[in-house]
C-alpha cells in the first residue's frame, strides 16, 4: 500500500479526510469486511520430516479448517493446502471447544500423510499430503451418527529395529468422546487406532482425558485425567502406562503425580518426562521422575515460585497446546507470559535466555530438526502468522502474506496499566487510545470507551494486533481490554480470585478500569460501553444490571441464567460453576442472586445482543430471555440471531454483520452517524439520540 501522504490513496481509504468528526464517526480505513478477511485463524503448527504443517480456519470459506504445509529446507517455498474434499472440515468437537483434530507423519518411504478428524461426521480419515491417493476413513461408522468424536492424537514411535526402519508405527492414541444420543453425558476414553481401522481402549473410567504422549521409544504412554467437579486448571492426574505395540499393557497404569494443575506432558529426546505444574504458585516446566513421581523445576524452585512473574502454562480450554519443546541436541525452547505479554526463550542449564524476536504473543510451538522453532506469533502491530524463529531471533514467515488495511500510523498501540479495584485488589488492562492518521482529535473532547471483558472466564486479553479492536479505535472509540481477577498469566493466586466470586470480582474490575480511565481524563465518563462474549457476556450483563456506569452494552452469546447453564451446558463445563459460584442445586439461591436474568428489573441500559442458533455452550434461550426482558422494560435494544453459528461467529458474512450492527447500534445510542456504508440495525424500544 502506498504512503498515506498520497492524497489520491487517502481519498480511496477514507470517505473524507477534512473537517471535524465526532468520536465514533471518524472515517476509518478498516471496514468490517477487512476484519472478516483478516480473521483467518492459524493454529497447531506441527513438523513431519522437512515440512511444517498447520491448520487454517477461513471465515470466507465458511470457517472450515484446512491443513496447510510448506517445506522448511526451501527458503523460497510457499505454503500449499493438503488436498481434501470440499466437504472436509479439519476440526473436532470433543469438549465442544475442540483443538488437536489432526497430525501429519512421514512414512518409511518418505511419503507424507495426515490423520484428521472431520467435523462432517467426526470420523478419522487418512489424507495423502500430495493428493496422490483419495482420502479414506480409518475409524468405523458409529451406530449413532456423529456419535464418536476424536481429538488430541499422538503417533506411537515404532520400537528400535522395526522392519523398514519406520519412524512411526501404524498406531495413534486419541481421546475419544462417545455420545449415545440420549442426552446423557458422553463417555471419554483414550483409544489406540490402527490404520486398518482397529480401535482398542487404552484408558477408561475417568470423567476426562487429554494429552496422550508416547515415550520416544514407544514403550510407555504418559497422559492426563481428571474428574468432576475439577477443570483441567484445578486438579489433574499424570499417568504412565506401559505399551506393547501401541497397546496398553494390563496392570501397568499408575498415577505418577496427583495434582495440582498439571498440563502438557512431554518427553525430551533422551526419554525424560516433563510437565507444566503450578505447584509453586505459577505454571512452570518440571522434570518428572518416572519411578517416584517427584518433580523438579527446570529453572529452580525460586524462579518457579513466580519470583519473576512468569507463567509458562495456559489454561487447557482446547487440546494440543504446547508452550515448550526440545531440539534434537536437547535445547529447551519455551514461551511464557509476564505482565500479560508473551515472550519466547530457551532454557540452558537451568538458565532462561529470552530470544529477542519482536513478537508479543505466541501460540503452540514445535521445534524443527534444525533447532529453530515454528509457532504462531503476533505483535502489537503484526497480525498472527506462522513463523520460523531461530535462536538468534531472526525469523521468516511461513504462512501466506496478507495485505494490510492499516498503515502503521493508523494502528493503536496499547498502554499496559495496573489499577486499583475493590477491597485493596489490583487488576490489569491494555488501553488502546483512538488512532487515525486522517483525523486530528480535539484535546478537550475525550473519546467514548469500550470495555472488553474476555471469555473463559479462565482466560486473558491477548497481547497482539486485533483488527476487531482496531475497528473501533480507528473510528475514534477507545478500547480497554481488561485482565480482571481470575485471568490467567498472573499466577495461581490471581487466577483463583474468581473462586466463588464470578460475577463479582470480574464485574468490579471492569467497572474500576472504566472509572480509572475516566478519572484520568482519558475517556468520556458519560459514554462508557461494555462488551463481552460468552463468560465476558455474563460480566457485561452483571455490570449492566448491577451499576449505572455504562451508557450501552454489547453481549455476544452471554450467560444470563446460571441455573439454566448448570442444568443444560455440555459435559466439559458441567461442573465449572461449582468452583466459580458454588455447588448446584445446594446453593441455588446464590445462583439466582448472581444471575442477571433475575435482576432485569434493574436493566435500564441500551443493549445489543448477538447469538448463534447452534451454540451448545450458551444456548439461544439465554439470549432470548435477555431480549424479552429488554422489550418488556422498554429499553432500547437490538437482537441478531445467526443461523448455523455456534459458540463464536466463524463465517465471514456473519462477522461483518455483527460488527456493523454493533457500530450502528452505538451510533444510535450515543448520538453519532458512522462513516461509510454500513447496514443500519433496527433498535427497538425507548428513544435513541439523534446524530449530531
């Protein structure tokens, strides 16, 4: 794109670049269609031979997951899709949130294949990476259509001396989730799947399983299990079982470590087992003695205790996460979060060395045969891309380059800050001031503020360029992304602030962030908006029914009725509320007290509500209760229901429609006319402000 000093280019980028503009009405170079086009989600890089693989979920292709690969030993090589049918969608719905739907491998003859679960029927299929052979189903057709789901696979290495020198055996271990069609909780197990379609159970009996990881010689399998009411960041067991030809040896399964919050078991090249644990109050990498179960920090107990505020783990909302991995010569790569910002480094002889990569956010990492690391990396001014990063910090982009709708001068770079909240507590946030090179803001005209409440609630604000945030800042609306008490990345004690306090601590912290910025004169105290999705939508509803701080609210598939959620939600989160609220139905009164739907008589703030019809996590009925209450009270509101969308909007046209509806709604409520050609949403009830 040409320099913004080019007037002809400016005319194309902006509807107008002269005169005064109200905040919210700034002409923006970033349209909702640009946000949708830039919402390609790249995840789970993996290595097979000289190739790097990853998955891309593309909103303009109905959000379907496609496997992409590129040669690492050819610097000029570009990424190519692994051929598969148009109906194939490489995703899984185990735990509803999925992750870990696939893996690539290199056969003894050098040919490459991909084993993958397909959303169409949840069966595992074998794909030839070159398309030379047609895909074939590996797992059998279940008795109940789409009744067997698979996730988190790992190939069992062939024993030394195997015929043909095969690098892997034709056996992989998966998490299987069995649905019987009756509405009962599904059964979760670990199973071994042979390429001939034979399936055998490796472990069963626990409520949940994850992370089957065979040892380098294929003689043992480490894995995790846990039971209700725990979530995987509460209390998890690390198991070890002997393998024979990929099959579990009866009577050898034993628990090595029984809690607390364990994740990511992994083997070093020399056969030592490791895991991430928060035994010292921060997630850190530990070596595990496979005889005694004793653990030892890779950085020493002082550093592992959070002395330097580093978190080497992430909450296991999805499968197949990896924040560490080894090179062949034993160098340990790792990522961590400090102050809400991501870092990349190497551990050598118990010492941590940060790699100056220039990125601030990292996804799953995998180490190449050459000792570099492949990861999904992003920065404050760089969108997420699959990158290969060397130990000196040099890097190259492996995924396709995409044109940017934003010049650097239009990007709002955040200001991290810590602020005081209730009861002497502190919380954290990223403040994004308005930024637009074509508009000069008036110093005596503070902007509206949009408070973002992240989902989870065991989650965090991301430390990377988000076009969904820039959509607002380029229009003159400031944004603050809040890491409220209960967020991850700040140690176990901070993460546990929501125990029994969901709807209280998170709400207080979001309100405190808004008031802090208003008191500092950074934003207009009369034009504060709060937005959240899922758990963040619940926080939004709590803030609107429990305070009069905000002028408008945006809820995307937000929780309104905690009792209904406890009764109706899926297995993975069926007991999540035990820790966040209390056991149900024993504490039914507290559930009602914390449920916004029971306080709708206090709801007087205009709201827009957005929901998908196929949401299994927060059903459509929750949003419709809120909309009905708004209508009954005569409060200005709008409601968008997206056919076929689940817990989050994946399809390009729906991403566009949602953003434009939110902008139109805020314009009508706050009194500005959005620039550009957007679809006007119908606001019902009450009286809207007239654009100035």
